[in-house]
């Protein structure tokens, strides 16, 4: 064992085979406390829970899991019965050995328990943070196709508060394993009140640009879709419609077409953003201002912890309300224009990975809860 690292094992008994382990750098313990939680509902020989604490407050909960698939069914029932605490920023990382239409590569048959897994994600507001359809496992045999079986899942509090960075898939950091390394950063929750927003790399969406953007969006649509744009002379493709419902195997292409069309329209009609004052965000509310001032002026200890929690909750509520008001009833190009006003358009597209189609873009699973 390296002298600068600590190893943490999950709760187990003599004779148990542990499939999960966590390592923490010893320097992290000052000024933080690293707590291996052995009485948590998710802890077992295949799952380990690490709480990172500051001033006795949990600023991040990390769950490392391995899904050992039995001969029949699955062994994730303990996860599906668990409802995470809303105010604890939680990230679950692990090898889930599960295929789903949400994250798997094209051609993979969903696991028999995939629907239960997807329902749990929706019920608990956990999001899949992986780069879209990027493989995390590859075989040493050329005959085996790569898969997405390693996942990074973040609850809504960790995601919407801005504490979690983008996830990077790195085979170089995987130390010659057949599984990739999943790299990301977690920032303390109190930095939301103290640090400026990162420099944006997206676009300014001003009202005077609406008409030109909508026109550019419509003209940038691919000419042959199940529901072709008005200008198209190419007939709709009946092969991707089954009784009025789009086939799952074509969902990837439609999401990519949608993403590239929005990006193309933005490039043609909008200017890039400058570094903003976070208080000038379109979703910012009076409650955000009040809790922001309180958190900046709060004393250390319990007062600071409570003020920080109140700020995070206010930010989460404001963003959810703004997104719901603007996106819940999106139906056509004029409505999709509203989406360009979101600071992180790329992250919003994650929501559309889960949309259900029945003749038009009807809703997203996240959208109904925003």
C-alpha cells in the first residue's frame, strides 16, 4: 500500500468476497474528514459509501458499486429500494453490468432489469453523467464489441448546484484495464456562494435574434426525417415509424440530428457569451438573492451549514421552475428557441436522451419534474 493513500473496504464478514474498494489520498483529510459509512443502507460487500465532511457537514457522498450479475435476474434490489436524501450531493460510480437504451451503444439488447433501473433513476432524480454513448469497457478479443457498463450517476442536488464537473472517459488512466477510468471533480457546496461562474462557451440568445434563429433551425433540419420539415421535398421515412412510434434503434440518430441542428442554428445567428455575473442568470430569483446574501454573511459552524443548504435548495428550485416554465410544452422550432437561452445547452441535451416520441417531442422524463 502506498504511504500517501488509505484503502477503505465495505462492510463484510469473514469469508465474504469484496467486489468494491475505495482509496483516498491522506492529504485530503486536512481540513476534511473521510468517513467510511458502514451502517448505510447501500453498504454491502459489493458497495462502499464514503462521506467527505467539512465542519461536520457532508459536502459529498461517494458510492462505489459493483454489480455481480447472478445466473438469473439481478442483484441490485438494495439499490432500487433506496431513496437518496435530497440535500446530500451524492454520486454513485461503478460497474453496473447493465445495458439500457438510455446509455448503451446501438445494437445492445437491454438487460431484463433495465426498465426497473430506469424507473429508479426517474423516481430518485439521478442523472447519467457519462459522455453520450462513449464505451467504458472493451475486450482484448476483436470479436467482442465495446460496451457502456460503467456509469457515473449524480443526484439532482449534486448536478444542478454546479458541484460536479463533466465526466471524462480516459483509457490512459485506466492502468491497462479492460475498463476505462471515469474522471470528474466535485466542488464543496459552499463554493456556490463564493466562486464566480466559469467562463461560458455558449451563445447569447437575445429576443431580436429569435426570428432568424428559428428560420436557421428549420432550414438546418435534415431533409429526411420521420416528420420532415415543411420545406423538405423528400418524403418521410416510413421505415423508422412503427404504428406512429419511433423505433428505439433510430433514437440515437434523431438526438444527434437535433443536437447538431441547434448548434448549427446558433453558430449562424448568435454571438458567444461573455463571463457573466451569476446573479444575472435568467433563472435567478429574489429567493436566490436573499439566501445568497445570508450565506455570504453567515458565521462558521452550524449557521454557515444551514445557510449553505438554504442557498443550494433555493438555486435548485429556481432552476427547476425556470426550466419547467420554458421547456415543458416544447413542440416546434419556435418553442425550441427558448432552449438557446440556457447557459449550458450541452447539458440540457442529456434530458432529451430520455424523451419519449409519439409524433412529436412530447416530454422528457426530467422535464416533467423540472
